[in-house]
C-alpha cells in the first residue's frame, strides 16, 4: 500500500512543472509573511492560518490538475458554460452575500467555514470554453470575418454583462474582458477589430457617464485620478494613505512588523492592508527593494506561462496558457496602479500575495493547467 502511494506521489511530482510551482510558492510565502505583519495589530494569526490552509489546498490542486488533459476536459465545454451561468445566478439567491462594498460577489454556504467568490472559479472554466471556441472558429469559419467576430463578442459581452448586472463587481468583469482580448489576439484576431471594440466601448462609456448611469461613487473614483486632492478625507482616503505608506518606505523600508501605518490600529491608517493594498504595506515595511521583488516574482510566473504557451502542442493549450497569463498581468497592473494612485479602486487583489482563500486556490489551479500543458508538450521520453 505504501509503495503504491509512494509511486503515485512520485508520478504526480514527475509530471508537474516544479519550476512554476516553486515560483508560485515563493510568491505565496512572501505574501503570507506580509499578511502576518499587516494583521499583527489585530492580535490574531487567523488570516495567516487561513491563507496557509488555502495555499496547501492550492498546491494539491496544482499537482492533480497537472495530470488532467485539457483537450479531453474541453469536450465538456457545454457543462462548463452552464456552470458559469448557474454559479453567477446563485449570487441572487439567499446564498449570495455583499462583500462590504455594495457588490454581491460572494457565496456563503451554511455550515461551510469559508465564502466562495464565483468570479475566481469562472476564470478557470472561461479560459477553457473561450479557447475551445477560438479553436473551433479558426477551423470552421473565416476567423476575421464579421460573423466570427460577432460570435466571439457575443460570448464575452453576455458573460461580462450577466456577471456585472448580477454582482455589480466591475473589477472581475474587466478581468474576463482582458482574458478574452489576449486570447483572441493570440488566436490571430486583427488589430482593427480591437480598435473598433475600444472605440465602441469608449462611446458607450461616454453615453453612460452623461446619462448618469454610472454611480456617483465610481465617477468620483475615476475623477480622483485627475485630481488627487479632490476628496482626500473621503473617496480618496484609501489611495492617499497608500501613497504615504509607499513613500515612507523609501529604499529598504521601515522593517517587518514596524511599518507606521501597517502596524497602527487606528482608523487613519492604511485600509485593506492585507488584501487590496498589501503592495503598499510591502512598500512601507520592505521599501522599494520589496516592491521590486514582488514584481519580479510575478513577472517570472507570467514569463513562464507564456513560454509554456509558445511550446504547447496545440492551439487550445496555447490559448489557455495565454488566458491564465492575462489574469496575472491584468490584476497585477490594476492592483499596483491602485496603490500608486494611477488606477481607480475596483477591488482587484494582487495574485498570490493578497489575502483570500478563493483567490489563492484558483491561482494555483490555473497554474496547474499551465503545468499540465508543459508536461504534454515534452517528447514522450521526457514525460
């Protein structure tokens, strides 16, 4: 029995991309250290323990999903599409709960110890379904025809629209749009279609703005980017404190467990320091060196995903890897931009670093899909 277990574990490890796993674990451990520091003032280790447990589940998911053939899995795309719709609609049932920002973006199952964020799970299934659609349209239709582009646009607009209307979570909805754009570009969609789509989105945004269809709160978030002093005690509070924390860290930081705002229990301190603004907490306590280390780790993970995408044995696996890399790129750019007062606050966490069980498990699972692609792209004698 023990021999069988040993053989199984060795087989799993042998098939996984241990370099990618090592990078993900390094980023997660880095994040857990800062979470421990950012929640130290609360006098509890709860957040570190939960993050560690989620990371352990994530690593297990990474290893197991590495063994899954995505080509076979994609044959069940109809069920995945149905899953996406159903889990979004569940947000409008009594299971759906407010995340504290007015967005109904979480599911709380009675007697279940943690809440689930459907958007995180949908990232996995959406990548597979969209990749399947791109491959099919390339084979069956003229890919850059008007009909083909409309069919692609219908998929992303329906998903994004349904999710946003149900949850109100614009941040996660934009993640799906960026995933779609990167995957479609990798599939060969012409730049003219992206230009047309951007122009249409800009026109729609202008009309919604002028007709007051965008909430005043979100309008203020956007206007703040052009006038940082507009409401420093109100809507701009998060980002003004974030800039102060980053600036006070200088080159080497104030030291772990010694950040002025990160360790302060008072209301004037850095908010959401272990979630949305963990990058600011790292900047205050570890300085520019810590921030560069964070970005270097995330860049290395993205590069690894893209290298595996380039070497994948077929287009479907390439598109899936590109979609996973797109999630990392978009969330990193937006989150760091939020902390630097360059992007509006839309509630996107920093992958692998921010506290969040759903996020960490999903990111490891997504990396497991990429790991499996690498294994199947190797010659038979190297697998």
